């Protein structure tokens, strides 16, 4: 998602390929770097596409199909949610990569909303809403491929509004948590630990080196800040190691777990 947001202002072929690489560089790096050069199909068996539920365009047609989609993405005469939903569905129909098309297509959806100005400061978990009922999601893509775009447009719209609601819940919960922490921490107002505290919602797992780099602090100052936060029961060290220790703000990660449960509620 960081790659999607960073590349939102330049949604072209290289940006989409880079987004895909960011998602798959650990799980399947061999699949990244270019459009697919082989046939793929959805459903059926691994022996061939004969019993597949859907067969995307042949590999030699992918570059032209993606170029056409990228031109479509540049339009500014469509409602943004509709525009993004159709782009997402067409991307999944083209299936330009051998792996990771679903993840990349959902990241592209968020990047488009950012690019068109509908999102500014946060990433609303629309992709989680889409996957809350996977059968409905796949059925809407199948309907699109049969010539009916209405279902995927409605589904993206519903997921967007649901995502806004859940994002507001998370922001409110985090602000309440920060308010309690600010009162609990007894350090001076100009102490590094107070600056680190404000960073915890963005990065709830920290090391000494991470604090040094983020705040341009000395090793001693970084350790003191983490010690103060641990004494206030805001973070705790969880590795048990003597070196390369890590601290976590479990109240933040607990909120993120709750947020994930609320946003997804996946039905297989």
C-alpha cells in the first residue's frame, strides 16, 4: 500500500509493475518485472484451461490491453468510484501477471482513489470490504466479464463506505489511546519518549536503531526513551534477547487486530 500511495501520481505501466513487485518480492519474485508471457486461467485444473471458469487474454495481447486500460485510467469525466471499480474489474479480466493479480488489482484500486483526490491522508480498507464475501466479489467480476458492470460498481461503492466507517472507528480508538498515554507518561514535555509515543500508531514495533533513525537521536537517548515508555507500560520488549531487542505497543496491535476483524469478516 505504501508503494500504491507513492505511485498514485504516476499510474502508468512502470508504476503498476513496480506495485506488483512490491507485493510479490518475497513470495514470488520470479513472477515480477514484466507482464506475463504465458497463458493463465482461473479455476479448473492445472492441466489446461478447458474446464476453467475464465480464461484471460492470450499473453501476446496483454501489452495492448494494459496500454488501453492505462489510457482509460487517465479519463477525468467519470465518477471516481465508478471509474476505479471499472478499472479494477478490467485489470482482473486482463490478468496481466502470472501471480498476484488480485492483490495488485486491489492496490491499484486504492491508488486510483488517491490519484483522483478521493482519498488524501489515509488508506480506507476497501480491499478488505471486497473480500468480506469472496463469493459475491468473484461473482461480480464474472458478471463484469459477461458484460454487466453494475455489480462490481455497487460492491466497490459499498466497500468504500464501509471502509470509511471502519477507518473512522480506528482513528477515534487510536486518539483515545494516545490521550490516555499522554497522561500516563511522566516524562518531560520535551522528552524524546513523548515524540516516540506519538509515532507508535504508525509504527507499533520499534528497535533502538529505528528510534535513532526516525528521530536522529543518539543511542543513549533512544534507549532512555524506550525505557521510559516501558516503565509506563506503553511498550514492552518481547524478544528476550540481549541484542537486537524489539519493543511493541500491544494496545495498538490489538486495535489493529480488531480493525481487521471488523473490516474483513471474510466469508469463504
